[in-house]
C-alpha cells in the first residue's frame, strides 16, 4: 500500500531518482521544452517549480540552494539570468505538460513539458514576430462612429434627429 506516499518512485532508488530529476531539470532550463514520459514530466513539475520560485529572489543563499539541487553551474546561471526575469510577475504554474500520445516501442504515455513564458504560440505576443490584430466592433452593426470633431457641441446626434 502507498498510504501517505506522495512521490513517484519511477522504478528507481533515491539516488538514481535524484540524479534523474536533476538532469531533467537542467535540460528543461537549458532547452525550455523537453519530451519525456508522462510520469517523469509530472514528477519533474513538482521538482522544478519550487526551484523557479526560489530563483525569483537573486541572493547568494537562493543560488546555493538551487545549485544543491541541480549540480550544474550553467543551468543555475541560465535559471537566474533568463528564466527568473520572465516569471517575475507570475504567481506559480511555470510549466505546462502537453500529452503527445504513446511511444512506439513500449506504448508508454509521452508528454512534452515546457516553460510557459517561453512559448510564443500561447503567450500574448503571438507567433514568430507576428502582431495580433485587434478588431473593434460597435453595437450598431456596420456603421462607423463619427470622429469627435464632427459631432455638434450642443448635444448628442440622437437627440437632434428627434427634434427635427
């Protein structure tokens, strides 16, 4: 029975699992998106999101704490230099898991885990440098509104039409 056991062992001993999570987290920070099994992606989300939260405050203590988990100077530097400024205003939920289907060899469920703020398709900026065109619609239908200079100063056009 697994009463109260919150971590997924992933079929590994603790040292092997810690090394796996560290390597997956370094790859995710470096490449911003990786493909792995669904179970590993869910375990990685629980591993890496507290590290990203810790990276929001750039102090020596937080750098050393994150380094104790990642054991990779380049990944720590990239986390504090690239990732932390982009997620500064986000209140959690730094990663997104997208299911990809089953792997051909052993039919295990595959997933893509990515950092949310680095995907240009889903963010407000749109695709590769494309501007999102906003349309303005009026309540009336197809008519366009008159500029402010063209309106008479005495009152609204609706009241003047009724008076005539």
